[in-house]
C-alpha cells in the first residue's frame, strides 16, 4: 500500500497516448493537496491520463483519487 502526506512535493503531469508513445506535459509542481485539487478540476478524459510522481513513486491520479 502506498502512503504519503498532504504536503509532499509532487509533480502532476498528463501523459497523452498519441502517436510515437505520446508526451508528458507537466501541469503542476508542489504539494500533493494542491495537485489533487488541480487534477479534480480536469475533465474526465484528461483525468484518465494524469499521473502524480513523488520522489520515489508514480501513481495514476485515478488510482490515488479513489483512496483520497
């Protein structure tokens, strides 16, 4: 089980599934609580491609959101 804290520094990014494997676009660097707020405001289609990276882990936003 993954654990973290609300003030952990994270990178929120969108990974598109375009040709050639797509590209990662950073939406936010900062505290997890703010990254979650920003991610929640995105359309469903975008949320499906959102990931949150910590110092030592990467998790899909929707996987993390379910336990938030």
